[in-house]
C-alpha cells in the first residue's frame, strides 16, 4: 500500500490541492510505521514545493 500511495502522490504532485487530498487519504490507509516512511519520502521528494503542507498534514491528530 505504501508504494501505491507514493505512485498516486507522484502523479498528482503538479497540483497542491490534489496532493493534499491524496496525502490525507494515504494517511488513513497506512499503518503507523508506513506513515513515517511516507513522511520522510514526501519531505525528501516534495519538501521544496509542499514542505509546510506535508508537515501540517502529518501533524494533524485527526488523521493519526
């Protein structure tokens, strides 16, 4: 599931709103350990574009 989420996020990375929507969905699907891996991947790959959005999404307790 983690690899699937990465593929989806890569495909929608051109649009901030879509990226955030898919990131939120990914957090609901993934296990806790996978979420941490996804966070690191997102920050490494898209941190320059969406760093604040990524950190905000991952820090939202409603999605944990």
